[in-house]
């Protein structure tokens, strides 16, 4: 994609996102600009700028359910206040500043990644921490600044939660997620038999999983129509995956139209009558027909017909997420450690070089290292440099002529809104906004630190140093961490597939247990796909092992697709045959992690040609991968 194409795509994405995010942008602008304006009005602009750092908590999970949002914004606000406190205390002595910022940045990155926070993730916490080190203070002064940050964060919490007062908007994030899940299932049905089907399948699985997570985050009670709607979406996805496996070609559009007709019911509307003309009643179509009819009845407000299906269950807490991030297949720990080390080295290098704002090197390195693989890291370097150049130019345009302070406040509000609109759409645009925002806030917080022209010019040098540092650390610190964790992710997905098949083939399947295992498999597939994509994208580290690992991941995904779509009407294998296959799959999982050939042979599965073919293909891929490994 050329820069012109990327620019056009960014403009289109911003146009699509603007209506939905306009209200969010206004709220985040208020959270940052109003504390600053109050500080200016009472003659204490530095205090207002410090409170504005707490207001950055408003950038987090602005479209999530309000119960979840309340917890996250409060936690991030507390983190921002702690960052102000420890940054100001550690700022006087360079060794202490480098050590404290490295540890704090690493911990913040680890927790944010473990909790799966979306952008800006730990970046605002690190920016606040590093900015605080540039203006050191004693215990009393640091505590006072932390208190101001707490006040700003509390204000941000109130503003962020204000839409919950409206009864009409109380479940809006959950409704959007469920509607997106139904639309994704419809999109899968519309692409069956085409080259777009694999991508649509992944989107559908992820959208349904996201809807389930969003509803769980909102603590939606089981009897709530939204909870029943997610269960209906799961049933539709299961049937859609099945018909994708069985369909000889493209489907008629009736299926997708019928599923899309369910979406108005999510927002309280009526389901449009959409007969399935000509769709047939083959055995493969029966589960989908039944799922659509059940969903129509359930979403119409009648007595639920899906009560026999499994409940959604709860969501994992932060402790469980941290425990998962510490497991050997997780890439969170090396990624967070890399960011922590980069921040500490950035602070030390900047101060050793006598740079006026040494924190900018660490901030640049942290922002670049948020990328999950080397390809994205390199792209982020380009975006970071371009965004910083643009941001520095804009900051100079605002500050270069020594404007009145109220104009700086307006500029802060504007660029905060730009960051909110662009942060999920284009990294380069977001970097430009963050650059201006950071420079403006620091100018207000410490106006006498450095001349404006010197401050702005130095940012370019700092950015180049930080980008080079990030690239070097990405290549030197655990460069193959993702590739080494790929076998563990493959084995976990394969074991989850085996557990789903075990329950689906049981003589008396437990609906709750089967649903829970399918949900666990969807999560394992999401992790596998992410790690597999990052391992392949580490182009500078490409090797034969990544080439041979790719067919293994493809084979696991194909077998998992069959497990997720296994219909109740299909005859099950004999218990001995099912046990033999599960044993073989478990042996394949062990062979993948232990880098050895499997010790079992492909079992016979009469009457199950698709499962037998997928198992044979996966076994062949594992053997090919292991044949090459001894010569590594």
C-alpha cells in the first residue's frame, strides 16, 4: 500500500468512525482541557496541567460496557496518579530515575497487555511517568501533584460514565457488539464457497467471541434479552460453520438476509419477515434453519426457546488474566520487559547526552515497541518519525509566537479530540496528535524549563534516538520469543479441539460443557492466529521453522473448524474410534511442543471423511516440521 493509498484509507476510516466517536471525542476533550482551563483561570496553570494528566484516563475503553469502563478508568486514573508521584520523586537522580521508570513501565505494560486493554494501552501511563521525572519534586510536592492527578482522573471518571445516566444508552456498547456479531455471521453465509470465506469465518468467530466478552463485561444477567441474543448468535455461528463445511458451492442470499433481519431486534425493533425461499431442507441446512427460527422466536420477546443451551458464564478476572500472561506460551512477559528496558535506557541515555527532555527518548521507544512483530515495529518507526515531525511543526505553529494561555488550552482540547478519533484508525495521525498534546501540556506545566524553539527542535533528535533504540532492542532482546512460543499455542489449540470432539462425540453430550469447551477453543484459536501471524511477520527472523510451522497451524484451524461445527444430527464415531483419535491428537500436541515425531499413527475413522482427511493433513504437516528440526 502506497502512502497515498494509506492516507485515503485513513480519511475514509475517520469518516466512518467520526459519527460514532464524536461524542467520545468531546468527552475526552473535556476531561483534559477543562482541568487545564480551571488551572489557568485561577492563576495556577501548572496545577491545571498536572490534573490534565489524570484526565488522560478518559482515553481508555470509551466504547466498552459501563460497568467494565468504570473499573478500567478508575484503575488507569489511579495508575496515572501513581506515575506522577513516583516520577516526581525519582526524577532528581539519574540512576534512580532510569531504574524506577524501567520497572514502572514494564509493570504497566505487563498489566495492560494481560488485561487486553486496547490502544493506547500503557502509553499514557508511560508518558505521564516520564514527564513527571522531568520536573522532580520532594515528597510534599510530589504528593500534591499526585493529588491533582487524582482529581483530574476522578473528573474523567464522572464524564466518562455520564452517558450511563440515560436509560436509552445504558446497554448501548453491548447492543453494538451483539449486532456486529450477527452481521459477521451473515457475512460468513454470504461468502460460503468463495475465496473470502476463510477471512469471513475468522471475523465471525472473533465477532461472536467479542460480543460474548462485551456482554460479560457489562454483567448482563442471564435472563436479559442481550444475553439470550449472544446465545442465539452462538447457535447461528455453529450452524453457519457447519453449512460452510457441507455446502458444495455458494449459498443463496436468503441465509444472510434472514440473519441480518434479526439485527433490529437488538435495539428494540421488529424482525422483518424474511422467508428462506429455495434454501432447501438438506440435512446440512437443518441446523441453520432451526437456529434462525429459534433466534427469531427468542429475539421477538416471546418465551425463550434457547433456555436449554448453555449459559454464557462469567469473564476471567484480572488475577486469572495475569496468571495466563505468565504462562510459557504467552508473549506478554518478554514484550513488557522489552518496553521497560527501553524506557529505562532511554531516560539514562537522554540524561547522559545532556538532552533537555530525556524522557522523550524512552517514550518514543515504548511507543514503537508496542508493535507485536518486527514488521509492524519497522512501520511504526516510520509513522513515529513522520508523526513527530508533523506534531513538532504543529506545536511550533501554536507556541512559536507566544500565544495567550487560553489559546493553548483550546489547542490542547482540539488535539486531544484528534487523538481520540485517530488512535484506533491510524498510528501516524495519532502520534502527531500525541506529540502536540505532550508538548503543549509540558509547556504549561513547566514553562521555564527550556525555550520553545529549543524544546521543539530537540524532539526530532530525541525521536530519532528513541526509534533507533527501539529497533536495536527489538532485534537484541528475545528476538525469537514469538516464534518459540508458537508450538505451545499450537498444542493448546489442538488440545482444546480434542476436548471439544470428546464432548461432541459423547453418548450423552452435556450442552453446558460442550459450549464452554467450544468457547475455550475459540479463545485458543484467537491466540494461535495472533502468534502465528506475528511469527510470520518477523521477516528479519524468518527461518525454515516458521515456514514449516505455518501448515501445522492451518491444519489445526481446519480440524478446529470441524469441531466447532459438529452437528447434533450426525452419527458419532464408535467410542473406541473416538478415543483413538483423541489419543492421536494429544500425541500430536506433545510432539509439537517436544519437537519430535508423533508416536501414534493416524486412526481409522469410517464414516467421518472430513475429520479423517483433516487429521491426516495435520499429521503430515507435523511430520514435515519435525523432519526439518533435527538439522536446525
